[in-house]
């Protein structure tokens, strides 16, 4: 069921693309008698319109288009130069295909226009080799993009969805209310769910490699953990009324910091200081340890509640500190675990780390880039070797019909061939009936284009391919004399491109994210397991240095790969073997809980149980009784939370009857 918002968005963008493409086409063809410029003026808006995934309101999309224009013109010039040789064009296609296919590594803003930019090179790299037409090609492409940017800005621009900062502000307001008074558990959990990246429009997701995006992502994860902790605390209030003045004091600090942070996000002002919150946490932890030392005896229920509130406060501290980095770009004071490792690194180093970390066959971004590059290069080689007329349609089929799994590609290909058969038949009848009367084709172009750009996204591949086949017949019938055989050529090219795309999908990671998500999640859990024992050792060792740290970067690297694989997996159709998939999202939660718990335990528990005041390390083993009870309670709460998530994961993993343990009778 397509929502009303989606229908209006599709209609608005279809009108914008139709106006831009038809204006440039008519102006160049009938105004200046430049058929080459006319074709580029028509296909450029299609490339950055329906073929791209640029999100946002009209002016935001126009900004992305204008920034992409220089790269598009460069690709037109490169394709024009390399069209002199089939092998040169193939090599260029492989490089361009990989670079643009790898663009999602830089976040949604760099990935939005990447599929459309492929078309700028594809159009230009086919014979005839005509470098003298380069000015006309550049003028047509530039005119088309400028017309699309103008129509997107001025013609039904629409309204922008709330950004991630606005979502964070709403979530922090809810957290402040939950810390200050009783808030329904469902409201707290729903506020946390709104920060999940899958709920955020692609163009608004802070997934880039830069400092600001990394800080916003960290703030979002910490805020979700904060809201989850408040929800658990709210539920516990109804189950057992355990009260403690220090918990109330700390929750009041959390409420105040969250309120100030939310207001600062909305006003665009600096984030509040967390120094008071941090000092309060350290003081309360030290007091807990002092009160648990003999001859005092601490109530276990109070210790558990204190541990929960300290965890909530630590999540708030991380969230607001990260927001400060996003706003000011400044690094906080050194912290155990180096949880803000990215804050001091130059932007070029952050980009380098993101790119190098994904130049591995375990990265779904790398897999997709290789698959796209191989498919487009092979299609260009086939089209050039067989000297197919309008061979760029072969590559366009690979570009538009390729999916991340071979099953999904085959489904798309079947629908595309069916749609092209109908569209080719209709176009053939039209060409036979109308003949060379170009005025008829000119009159039909705008309404057919509008219908194609509306029904294609709403009704699926069959309608999109059929209407596009009919549309290109109308276009080329005005540019050059054609016959009904143009429809036959279009159909042959689409079938050829579909075959190439299927073969590449079959050979290069055919299972897509469905298989990769298992590997990356297994690696992620192993990385979590590697971090837990040394954390426990440091926390339970009173002789550990007060600013101890652990190597968390390997876990962060595995977490990024797992998140990318999970995002792709969620966008792929479910296979027969995945009807009851494992709870992969719970694995990501385990990783975040491991990272945040490691930081919290080392930041506060270890500070309070550091070396003796004289700085001398003990010469003999410290007995177990020397470890303060609150420290053990905090460690137990952390491990219990992780174990609870692991139980959910284990329960969700499908088990075959042969491996299922026999049930005992009770």
C-alpha cells in the first residue's frame, strides 16, 4: 500500500523532471537545431531525477544536483575521449563504475547522485567517436541539470523532513521528562525507536565519515541507551519501590542536562557543560564504595538501583559530550577507552579510515561496487564487440535492473522483459502508424513522460520499463528518422543487458546481505567477546591505573561493517531460508552495550578504585575481598544486560529439527 505522502512526492518529482527534461529538449532541438545537445538536455534530468536517490525538499535536492554537475560534465568529457576505443571505454567504465558504486561509503549525500552520474559517462562513451560534439554535449547536460535544479527549487518544492538534530532534541526532551517524573514506558521506547537510522530518511542519516556525522551517530546511540535505561527504571518503579537520595539527585542532573541540550539543538547554540554531571557521578560512586566498606553493609537493592541510574547518567554524559563535538568540533578531556577517538583526527584521516576499512571483501559497499563495475564493464564490452545499435541501453539495463542478490535481479529482469515487450509492441505500432510526422511525437512526449515518471515508481518495474521503452521511441523519432525496428533494437539491448547483469550477480556475491550479515554479525560478537574479559579484569583489579584504556577500535570497525550489512539486508527480499530470521538488530545492541559499558565501568568504577594515594602498586596479589561491592554490582549489571540480549538472539536463531535438543518430560 503506497501512502499518500509517497504518492505526492512521486507526483511532485515527476512534474519537476518532466518540465526540466522537456524544456531542455525542445529548446535545443527546435530552438537551436542541436540534436546532440537535445539528447543530453533530456537525459541529464532523468539521470539526476528518477535514476538517482537524492532525498530532501526541493532546494536541498537542487543543491546536491548543482554540486554533482561538475562531476557529470567531467564524466561526459571522459566518456567522449575514451569512445575512440572499445577497450579504453571498457576500462573507463570499470573505474567509473567502481568509484561511483563505492560512493555510499561517504554517506547518503555522496551516494544519492551516484547512480545517475553513471549515465553521464555511459551516454558519452559509445560510438561514434566525435570529440567535435563535446561542446554540444556539455551544454546540453549542463542545461538539463540547471533546469532540473530550478524546477526542483521553484516548482512544488515540498517541505523537508525533520533532520537528525531535531529528532535528537525531541528524544532528549522525552529523556528529561522521564528522568524528572514518571513517563509511560511505551513513550520512552518509542522515542528511542525514532533515532534508529532505518526510521530516518536516507538523506538525513548521519552516516558520513566526518567528525560531525560520527558525533551525531554516537549521540543518537547513547540517547537510545539513555531512553532504554529510563524505560527499564520506570518499569522497575512499579515492581519495587526502592528509593535512594543519591539516585534522585543524579536523575535531576540528567534531566537538567537533557533539557538544556535539547533547547540548544533547536536554537543552534552551544551544548551545555557536563562537568557538573560528571562530578556528581564520581562523587556518588565514591560514596557508594565508602559506604560498602566494613563495618558498613549496603542494601543490594539500593546498589542495583544506583548502578542503573549511574548507567543512565553515563549515557547522558556521552550523548551531550558527543553533541558538543558535533557543534564545536572540539575534543573533550582524555577519557578511558578513548570513546571520542575521532574528535582530534583531521577530516582527511577520517575519510581515509572509512575507505580503507571498507576496501575488504567483507564490506557490502565494496561488494556492490565490484558487482556494478564488472556488470557495466562487461556490458560495454559486449555492446562494443557486437556493435549493437543504441548500445547504451545495454548498460542502462544493467544499471537499473541490477540488485544486491541474484534472486532479486532475476525477479526484476523478468518484469523488465515483460514490460519492454508490451512497450516495444506499442511503440512499433505507433511508428508504423504515424511514420515520420515528428510533430505528433513532439505533442505526445510531455504527457507520456509524465505518466512514465508517475506510474513507474508507483506501480513497479513492468510499467516503468514499458513506458520508458515507449518514451525513448518518441524521443528518437524526433531526433532522427526511425522505423518500427527501433522497438526491436530496444528490446534486444534490454535482454542483453539483463543477461549480463544476471551473470555478474550470479558470480559476484549472489546472496547479497543475507549471507554477509551472518559473517559480519559473527565477527562482531567475537570482537565483543574479546573486549569483555579484559574489561572485567581491569575493573576488578584495584591496582589498575586510573586512566586505563582498552583497544576498542577493532570493535568499532566490525560494528561499521555489520551496520552496513544489516542495512542492506533489511532492504532485500526475504528468502525461503530467512522466513524466521535471527534478531540481527539485537546483535548491534550487544555491541553498543559492550562499548558503552566498557567506557562507563572504566570511567567511573576504575576511577573510584584506583591505586593507593601514594601511587605505589601492590607487590602481591590483591584478595577478592578488596574489590568494592558496588563495583561488582555494576559489573554484574553490565554482564547481565549483555546476557539478556544474547538470550534473545539465541532464541531467535532458527534451529533445524535434527539439531534441536530433546524435550524432557516434567
